[in-house]
């Protein structure tokens, strides 16, 4: 299962998805820790996210050797995430098999391996894939502690689960919402391991982050850390809406869901079935199924808050999809056993109909996911990679390039080309600027500092040098800007 998952993600990896701004940022941050130290960018120390993923990326880069440019670095990171996704598939299969049966485990692994949304997230070299790997590893260790008699060295097992949860939180802070918070709820509700072991697990997880804080403070960086984390907390709570669907200029979530329905309907259907699965699990009297329900519930509540009030970004859904796959397959196994749900007793006509529907649903989901996969792997979603090749050959290094994308922070253009070129924001007067890069879909959707009219005015009279198309950025175009008009009084003349 792991090899299948890795193979599906490695095949056509470079063309399956255009560069995503977070990938480019994280590649830069990871390079900064290749020789140790704290993560940083050219603006200073980077504490917005914990350092776990960046050290992992740096180690992976050491293993593969250096990469010539940012595009190659992102592709190396994607290969790492493909491997991490393979491990995630194995952990998910083992978790479901431990709670239910091997058939349910294999089904869970297949659903994850082929799910179009999971593939999209694993295709990007961002934090969520590594985060869920550690989370699943922790829950896999915990499951055995929910049964009597307890296994040998139960305390050590609980500490190991806490270590995995701590590594998840050190990869992405929000992982605490689906690890540490559920352990607190398990202590109160007794929905999981015995309270003593739940306390050990939660305590070790918190200690991991506490050690990180001590190291930061000892190095004299707590002020920078505090500024970054309070900003991140304001974003999480929705006080600051800089990105995402709830941002002032963000796209409507309903429009995005409807537009991507043909691709992601298997994922959406699983999420709908997840509500039914939660009811099935939470009604079970045993702590094993209730712990799994608590895992799913915590992810659902976190995403629900982000949807209603917080910062909601597409990648956050991954934190719910993975536990939902586990919950749905375990709940289906319970129902299809014909013993645990009186309404669906084995041997009845109702049970036969349900069994047929489940088989048809799984087959249809896998088939639809296969079609979506084939479509994504036969396309060419590599616009920024193509643009970089063109500019290397035709645009002199150090040229002033106007970037139209990015709002409160730098966008994909600046992160991809700055260093090789002098990339400047679109606002203001740049008499030396001779080129402009415009990802027109971002402009049209309101994710840039310029309006569509402003972007058209910027390149009016200019020459289109290069263009390509991708689903993420629409028409990605490079223009040579016209020289300043000789009569302009507010800027010097630039010779042709």
C-alpha cells in the first residue's frame, strides 16, 4: 500500500501541480537550516511555523545533494512528501486494521492512496502531510491502550504516542487541536486510554513544545517568537484575515466547492458519510471506537471554527479528510459485520442491499479517483517552471521585474525570482522596470495588489514575451514594459 501511494504521487510529479507560494517559501526556509540554527528568511527569523518540517526538508536535501534553483528544490520537497504519504497510507491501514478488520484497513489505504484531494495536498511540499503522519503514528500507539488487558510497557507506549504528537505539533502548531486537545477530552470523558496513560501522552507532547520554547528563549529570540505566534494566533482566531476564503478579497467557498465538484466529489462524499460514521462510532460503548470518534470530532470542530470565524484555507481540510477515511471505513466494518447495528442484521434483505451499496460506492469512488488522477497526470501544470526556463534564456540577470501578485506579503513571483532578478511590488513608480509578470487568474480573483484594470494599464503598450496556462494561475504571462514616456515629469527617461 505504501509503495502504491508513493508511486501514484511520484508519477508526473513535476507537471501535476504548478508552484504554490508556500512551497517556495518553505524551500527557502529549509535551506536556511541546512547547516543548523533557527529557520529564517531574508527578512529575519521565521517563527510563524515550528521548525520540524524545515529540519526534515534540510536533511532530505542533504541526502539528495544540492539543487540548482528554487524549482528543483520544490520538486525535491515534493518527492519527500510522496514518501511521507506512503508511510501515512501504511499507518492509516494499520490503524483501521487494528480497530476493525484487515479488509477495512486495505480499503482505507486504497481510499487514501487514490483520493484526489489527498493527492493534491501530498503533491505540494507543505506541512500537512508530515503533520498527519506523526498524528496517525501517535493514535496507532494509543489504540492498544484502550483495551483490557493493557499491553506490556503501557507507559512507554503512551510516552511514544506523546512523542509522536509532540513532533506533529512541532511540525504545525494546529496539530495540537487534534492531538493534545483530544487527550484532554479523553481525560475528562474517559474516551480512550486510562486517565493516567492519557496524562502521560499529553504531558510528553506538551513537554516537546516546551523544550522548543526553552531553546528559543535561551538563544534570546523569544521576542521574535512571540510576535510571530501572536500574529499566527490572530489569524487562527480570525481576528486578522490575511489569506483564505474568509479574507476580505478571498473567493467564496461555495464557488470553489462547486467549481471543483467534478474532481473532488469522492472526497466530498466521504466527508458527508463521515457524519454518519461519527454517530456509529460514538454510540459504541468501548473506548477504542470513542477515541477514534474523538480524533474525528476534534478535526471537525477545528475546521468548523475556521469555516465560521477563523482563517480557512484549502489545505486545512486535509486534517479532517484523513481521520474521516479512518472513521468511515471502521464504521462501515461495524455495520457490515451484521452484529453491532440491529437495523442491519446479517441475513436480512436490508443488510444485503447495504452491502451491495457499500461495494458499489467503493468501486465508484476508486474509479472516479482514477479518472481524476489520469487527468491531472496528463496535463502540464508547470507554468512557473516554464517561465523560469524562458527568463534564464532571454531576460538578463538583475533586470527589474514588476510582480503583480501578493497582497499583504510577497507573492509567488517574488519568492520564485528574487535573487536572480530585482523583483519589485507593482505599486509605486519603478522607472527602471522593464518586465512584468502577471498570473491573470490571481488578478481576476482579487488575490493581487492590482485590480484587473490596473494590471492592464501596467502592460499597456508593452510586448507579450511569454505565456502559458495552468489551472492554478490561469494565463501566466511575461511582458516587456514600454520605456517611460519622454515627457513624464515624475520619472527619468530610460533609453531603449
